[in-house]
């Protein structure tokens, strides 16, 4: 008999992390304790011009411009015994499409936090999760990244990477019935390969096989 290890979707290999959910942003107790942030009542979030998937968060005892109120995640008699903290930050969540996709598509939603001296805040990176959706003919011609193709029945036909407009034209030339394309813009080739592989393996884990057009002769085809 073959035994298979069960790993909770909430598992994280990191002790110091941020969890992103529809309810808001949650900071692990280890992160709050190790960085001596218990007395802080507010935090600010930052986006990066370097990457759409890189974010920062800074903590303060007083309210500053753009601050969000930090909440103790526990209630009642256990309130003073936990270090874990959370923040709703609805405006930040709703104005950042990648967060919605992470929570909607059941992607991994825990990310390590590391302090960055240059920016004086804690940095976390999220997983590109096809947060942009377009009809095949509406895709800009100068972008690269990862993408997934849907047919009219909303089934995923293919997950790929590269110059998205060019790749979609190739697929249509082959006679694929493409109705919609979801994608994430990524410039770095190594990052494209990493996240394409990640999403292909996630799809296989959830569905038992790769998307139909990713399989040729029984092999994964990119």
C-alpha cells in the first residue's frame, strides 16, 4: 500500500509570514514577536515599480498618511495571549487585482516577510496568478509573461509562457478554439519558467493531468 503525505493548504515553510485572504492580511505570531512589533497599532502598504508582485509593509505606533489599523486576531480571554495580528485594508486589497486572484483561485496565500533596510519596510512577493483577462484579439503585442487559454466552455486548454500575443496567434493558427486568455506580465525569462511550471503542477495536482493542449504524446509540452 502506498501512503501519501497530506499537506494542509495553510502550511508554510516560513515562520515569519503574511497571509492574504478575502478578510484581509494576517501577520504570523512569530513575525510579530521576533520583530518586536506588538506595540505597533498601524501599518502602511507599498507597491513596487520594480515588480507588480513585490510589496512592502511598514509598522508604526502612531497613525500616518495611508495607515491601516492593526487588529488583534483573538477575542475574549485569549486576546492578550496571542502575538498574531491582522489588518483589513479593504481599499488596498480591492485595488490590487493579484490579491483577488490569489484568494479566488485557491492559490498559495502565505508569503515570507523579510526586512529591507534600503526601503525601511518588510518585503513580500506574491505569485503571479493570471490576474489580467482579455479576449484573444485584445491582448497587447509587446508583453511577455505566463498565460492560460480558455475555450467557450471555460475549460483551460493550455498554460504557457513567452510573448503572449505571438503565442496566442500560433495557437489560433493551429485551429484552437480560444475564447479568453488570462495572463500575468513577467519580463524575466527565469521567472516565467518558474511560474509556468508552478501553475502547471498545481493544475495537475488538482485535476490529475495537465491541460489537454499541454499534453502531446503523453508528455508535458510547453
